[in-house]
């Protein structure tokens, strides 16, 4: 049985007791976890398992493999405490949702331009598009609409569309329903004020960099 993903049921949980289900050298698996592994462009969490720093969290199929830093004496069945760096995760969740909103607004205002990249790091998120011209010409409109959605503080619902395949979505009633397996905040207001910056990344390609004001 792959780890139960408690980060989906409760993305605000910062500490969890779990059991180790396998150990292979410095790589372990757990029966349940709050420690997100990089996917969908969202960076992995940082934190500890049983007091050991996690060097890497990697999702393979439905299982998450954690590579521990330094020596350990764990064996399968051990009970451990899983602790995540909440400041980092919360910034990732806020930036992730800022990127969700901006992406959706770019799609609907500019006739679904092709997205060719996306990334959510702790300090900023980026979205890359096939785009002729200067994408910053769209920023007044996008920022205005995004900041309105944020200040209206809409509830965000996150659910499974297909639990067996671990397919999930988020939904804001009256705005959008989008497939995504990331961790999501509860309301749009949590994002706070965002700013956009343009980067040209080659002919016919434009990047939007999204930052949080605080
Ligand atoms: Zn998402």
C-alpha cells in the first residue's frame, strides 16, 4: 500500500506520526505522510522524518520515496514523527495558487495560449507561454482581475475526481474547476497581493514571474 497522502486531506498539517513501511539504504517509505514530493511544478517540502533531514522526496507512481540525510538506524515498522518546514510550504501553497489564478486568467482573456513551462519555488512562481509580443501589456488587466479574486476571498474546494488514479482538482464556484494534484490553500484571500514581472525567454516565448508582496 502506498503512503496515505495526508497533505491532500489536510494541507495545513505540519507534524504527523507515521510508520516506516520500507527501508533500503538511506531511502524509506511511510504508511502516511504530510511531506509533499515535487510534482505538478510545485517544489518538494523541506523537513525531517524521525529527526533526520530529508534530502529528497520523490514520487514514483503512487508511492513517495524519501532519501534521508546522514546515517540512521530505522527499520520497517518504526514509528516516526514527520515534520515539515511550514513557512516554506505555506509560501509554496500561496504562490502555487497565485499561479493557478494567473494561468486561468491568461487562458480566458487571451484565447488559451500554449503553456510551455511552469514552476513554483519558495520565492516566486513562473509561467511560460508561446506568445507573440510583450506579455507585460496584459499585466494591468491580469493583476486587476487576480487581485479582485484574491480580495473577494473565495472558498477553494479541493477534491478527488478519481481517487484510484489519485486525480484531483480545485474549484472556485463561478470561476473555474482545474485538475491539479498540488496542495491548495482554503480561500483565495490567503494568497495576498501579488505582482507580475515579465521575462523574454526567446523569440515568441514569454515568461510571467509571480511574486508575493509579503
Ligand atoms: Zn494546483
